[in-house]
């Protein structure tokens, strides 16, 4: 059977200038389908926008589309367009938003919604008849209909070591274009799924039912051996919380003689409590850690259920600086911030002496506790605004002033003289990217209050 897997266009294409990660989830799906003898093509519409042309050339019988919350309308319009080209086409929608809020895809152009892990679910769909009764016997599905979705039994998440390695041949023509800031070309590798933390603004831990799923280190090393890119992003929800596993993985990577530069997510408390682990990883190529600092107030961190303190933040900054690992510090601005709160955060970030920091707006994303508690307060339900730039809860400051303060954080929190020596490690690409990113961010912030 001919199956076309589609990574849809980004809702805000300018974000593709910040990062463009490979469509790893679709590479996993394609690998599973090929095991069953299906003919599979992967269309990354961020890089190949001619969806109609690709469809007519391949003539698929089944199309699978993934998407995040901000892409809901894009996915539905895409399904409608494809159905108009071939009414007999079987359209399957999956991905993050389909898992946390499948009802948003109760649409006539969508035949099936996959809720949760999709590799084995998709294989089962294509093995049998696609009549409603047969589909409802498959775990992890929702069937759209005039009276609402009909759900099959939930599907537990699969042991990650039972999954095939992602089929990167499906994206061979694009691999030089996948990147994150100065890491280019960049391959993505998943070593775990879920998180041990319970932050109220994050849905990733709840998707797996609170479980932290992990691959055996030997399997990760076997996958790394087949990756050509010099840079690797561990796209785990949180990579380092299983300290023993990651210590073992570092040993195996060293023993295998694998030479890469690594970029991963790490929590403040993991860094503060286990500096020896990060020192070992620095020795095998870890050059950057994305750290959710989130705020400069212990009270607000506690309200997020973050379970870290500002004292631990300072220790994490010190440890990574001493190891020569760049901290990609990420802060979330609460819509309830006053001018004093903005001033406090600006002063705090400058005291931390970060080499790089970003600022997003605290957003109640579907599937999170934050969303459940504040859904009645939302300023908009437009999926396109769920991009961590637009305030979806009422701001204490008038909205233009809120965005002016946010732009000021971007402009002043990390002085240029502190950024440039760090970025020179990554060459001219790093410096040019920072300048370009800064201009794009400021332009978006100036216009954001007009989008509601």
C-alpha cells in the first residue's frame, strides 16, 4: 500500500529560521510501515511546500499527518484539500495535539485520529479492514462522526526498545537542512519519553500516564553509529533524570569511539545534584544544555510545581560555566507580571551572567493542568496563538506595554559583550544567527498584541 506521511507547514514560518528539527515521529512511523511491506514517502512541507504536486506524483492510498496545537487548522485544511484531490483517500491524523485534544480533529475530512503512540497503531490500521467496527477494535483510536468522536480502548505506551530505529532514508534529501540555531546539520535522537517532574504548564509527563520510559543505552549507541550528522539533539522530554542510565550511555559512547556534539534538555536540580554526570558528558561532546529556569521567584516556581529553587538555579549556572557547557536558559513570563516583576527578572538574568537566554509567555497549553484550571479565562481559542509568544491569559499590564517589557527583556537581559565570545565557539553562523533571531523576535513582539 502507498502511504504518504506529511509534516505540515509551520504555523509561523519565521520560526523555521530558529530551528528546523527532522520529523522524527514520521521517520519512526515510516520504519514501522516498511516492516510490513508498505511503500512509504515522507513529505516535509516546511521544505517542500508543493503538497498537491507530491500527492499527484506518488498517488497515495493513505495519508498520515502529524501536528502540534498551533497547527490544528493547518492540518484540517490539509486533510480537506487532499480529500478534494481523491475522495477515496484514507486520512489519518496523529501527533501531540491529536493525543491531548483529539476532539479538535472531529472533522469530515479526517477518517481516523490516533491517540498516543502511533507506530504499532498505524501498522494495525493498515493490516485489516477500515470499517468502523474493525477500527474500534484497535487500541488508541478515535473515529470522527456527526455525533462526536467514538473512542477505542486506550493504548498503553510501547516499550521504546520495541520500536524500530527511525528510517532516516525518508528524509535523506533534506538532512543538511535540519538544524537548531548554530547546530547544523543536526540529527534528532530520542532516548526516553515522559518526565519525572510534574510541572503544571507541561503535558509531556501526563501523556505517558506519568511514566518515564527509557531506551537501553546499548540501543541508543547502535542508533548513533548509523548517524552521519556531526551534531545530535537528544529530543527527550528530559534527558538526564535517570542518572545511572545516562552515566552508562556516556561510557558506551566513549568506548564506541563516537565523536559528536550533543545538545539536550536538563533540569536545574539534576545539574545541581549531579555535576559529575555533566562533567563526564562534557568529556564526550556535550556542548549545550537547554535548561528551563522559568522564573526568578521561589514562590512562582513552587506555584508551577517546578520543584526547583533560585539557589539551585545559581548552582546549575556555576556548574555548567565551569565545565564549559553553554546553558541555553529559558524563562517564562507570567501574563500577571507587573513592571516591577519585569525589572526583577531583568536584574536576575543579568546577575546569572547567562551567555544565552530566551523568554516565552507562560501559555496554558491543552493537556496541561494550567489549561484545565484556566480554560475559562482564555483570551482566544485560535490554535495559531498557542505559540508561546501570545499571552492567552489576561495581562496585568495593558497588552502593548506587556509586549514592550517583553521586548526589553530580549534586548537587555544578556548584553552583547557576553554573547559574542560564546557564539564565536560556533563560528560566524552562531553570530549571524543571533543577530537574525533578535530582529525576528522583536518584530513578532511588536505585532503580537494586534493578533487577538
